[in-house]
C-alpha cells in the first residue's frame, strides 16, 4: 500500500474502533500509526487491539506503528459530601490533604502533597480543565488558602493544573510503570510520556525502555517549553499536546508555541506530532468545521511529521470518516504549490556531522537530477530520518531488515517503510534498492534513484554512504 501523502496520521483506538473490520478500514482510509491510550481500557483490551493491528499489518503487507500513550500523573481534587458545589468569585476556598473529610463550598481535599510542597503565595491553580481558577494566598506542606478568581460548579475528582510550577514528581506513576512493562512485553513501537517537565523525565523512561521502543515526549506543561532544548536533546520524538498546554497557558500563546516546537524538531530531525482537537466536531458530526480543516492544514504547511486523532477515532460516531477527512486535507494541502514553497522556505541548514551531510547531499542530488525516489537502507532508522529531515520532493523508501525499525518509521514524514533482508555488500544493496523502488511503483526503467546507507551494514547510526543508481 503505497503512501500518497508525506505527513502521517495517528488514529487512537477505542470503543468505536475496537473490531478488526474498523481498524482495517482506518488503515485503508490513511492511518499509519495507532495510539493505545492507557488512560482508558484494560490490558486485555489493549492486547487484543494490538493483535488485530499486527494481523492486519501482515495481511496488507504494510508496516504499522503502535504508540502506547501512558496516563502520567493525574492530579485531581477529592469528593464532595453533597454533590457538586458552586465556587463564587472572590470567595475563600481551602485545599488540604484530609482526604477522609469530603469537601463542601468552602474546602476540598487535594490528596497530592507534591502540589503543596511546590506552591507559593501568588501561584494559581486551575480546576476542571481551566474552567475554575484559584489564586494561592497562603500555603503550607498540607494546605493552601486560596481566593476564587473564576468561579463555577466543581464536582468530584475534577482535574487540577498548576501552571508555571515545576512539581516534584516523576512523569511516571506506578500504574505507568506497570503499563510500560506490559507494553514492552507486547512489542510496542513508541512510548508517549505524559506531562514531561524536564529532560530527566525522558532519561528516566529511556533507562527502563533500553531501546526497545522510541520515546515520544508529550509537551503539555509550561515547564517543558522552558526546557525545550534540553528535552529535545534527549527524546526520540515529540508530541505537541495542545489540550493540557492550552489549559496551563493562555490559548493565544499555543499557536506560536506549536510552530516553535515543530520548527525546532524539524531542525533536529526529530519526528513531531501535532495533537488534540484537530477534528473535534467529527466526534458527533460527519464533517469538520472549516476552522478544524484549516488547523490540520496549518500543521501540514509547517512540516509536521504527523497529525493525531483522539476521541474522533476512539469514541466518535465517524471514526473512519475522520481519518479519511484528515487524509484528504493532507493530500489537498500537499498538492498546493504554496506548500512546497513553505516547506523549502522553512528548511534549516544541517548540523555539521556526517549523517546530516549525507542527508543534505541526497536532497541536493535529488533536486539536481530530478530523481524518482530516495532510498535509505537503515538498521536503526537513522538514515531514513536524516532524509526525512530534509523534506525532499522525491518519495522516500525506508528499507530495513528490522521489523521494529520499519514500524517506527511509519511515524516519519514522507517515509514509506519496507521490510527487506540483510545485505552483504554495496552491490547487493544497490540491486535491492533498485528492485524495490521499481516493484513498489516509485521508479520506472531509465529513472534515477539516490541511496543512503551506513557502512558497515547493520551498525546503527552510521549513515556515511551516498550512491546514485539507475533503474534498468
């Protein structure tokens, strides 16, 4: 199944897309990677869905990526004695650790000592996705006296956000560690780490994963934006998680932050995903709003590697239609002459290393000779990612003898992952690349292809070879 678009689509699986027929329909509609959201569902649910994905992958002969999205530390208020309460603007409201005493209109339990440890007078607390706002007047190790800035109804176990404060907690809870071990045992391709605040969160996860999956840093905290460069230096990919980011930061700042993250990831050659509420209205409607279509197109014009559907494909009424619509928006955007102008204008110079030099040279050769395809023969995926970083006009074929690498490359911009056998020398590699490009319809007889690889073969991260070949 030859990809017709460069940008990839991630579809979240859930109750609306849990059967084999629907998952296969999502693939045929344009999905490249499937997200298993471990905030919902049981291990048995996720195992079953992964088995269906792998079965469909085998039948269709196309590598499919699977992203395990960890829940992360969910901060919530406790319960209320008489049901929902109304917080009135200007009124005092107390939060404390006494979880055994139900809340009322004047106080609520907040069973998270790490929050109180980080609070200072003047800090703000956001409740229920930012609908309610509290200002801290006084705080201690087990309490906070606040004033209601924005009031409203508050009910049991609503979420709490603490913008502008780095909380002294790990990005992984005990539940996350158990979910991570389970996912790794199944052969998950990517791990999405929620509520990343600092590069140490990525380092901690990588120490557990040990290279068995790629790490996606979900950027949804202001602290993560402040530590962006350090986080990008550690992670394998990034997700712009605009939901919580839009809660903790002013909504008008999110578009600029999104563009900054995409630009920095492109400069480094890191896959970057734009997520949350992209086609939100398609949860209940068969078509998106024009604003949503423009939102998806903006991410594509910026050069994002992938765009993601959440509730639209997991629990909405039109999961297949949502993926098909996203695919049409991507295809239409990439067909726009301005798209190529925007991509070329936003291209950044490569770093001064051999791998980036090969990627840059391949792009230059492809442009000069008008090649039919660019082939990256890769063990780790590095050669293909270097090509994808350049955002070339030619199709990219990521050939690899490692099934895990092929699946991870399903996330990368423009890469058509192909599983192949090990090669022993440059001649065999060249012949295999030519045959593959011809067989898959990327190149015809007489056309030219460019091949990048690393020598010696099988050694990860050694992109150092560029070869030009003609299709017989």
